C-alpha cells in the first residue's frame, strides 16, 4: 500500500477555527480518497511518541504543547503518489512561503500553527497511519 497512502492531521487551531470542512473539501477535490478519519485529542505522551523523531530539535516541546492544545482530525488518504501529491496540496510549512491556493496558504495562522500535518515520506506515512488507525478503522 506504500506509495498510494499518506497520513494527514488537521491541527488544533484549524479545527478550532472551523476549517475542518473546507480542508476536507480541498482534499476531496484534489482526488484523494479518505480511507480513515477521526477526531481525537492527543495526550502529552501520545504527542511525544508521535513527534519522537523531533525530540532533539529546539521546537520539540512547543510542538508537543501545540498539538495537545485541542482536538485534531487524523486521516489516512489514498491517491497515486499520495505523499508527493499531498505535500503539493498543503504547501510549504511556512504559510508565508506557501503557494497560493494551498491548504497552508489559505488556512494556517503561522509557521507553527500551519493548519495541517502531512507525511514527508512513504515510510513515515505508514508509521504515522499505524500510530493513529487500527486495521479495523481503515476502509
């Protein structure tokens, strides 16, 4: 399934700002199939585990605090070349540098509150999807 799946998460501020529906619409319009979807509020421990790859980075604690500040919407998306195509759809991490019409350009508040997470590789897509969804939750 690698190559045709990616993981995404609508981050707390985008959920709080009521952008979940518009973001899901953009994802559908871009030809992605939503194979799994759920809203959760990550605990500190879950967030630390999810972002463990960034543990040594200076922004790690702020990232954990941010992602646990409210509910997130996790989703497993399917499309050919899913990771690459989704990263084009969401745009640059810094919304000020993101292309017009991308999710982050339209809905992000800032570099940290950039509206959505998207897997950066096929390998991480599998790891992140497995973190959020059991086999029973995938359609």
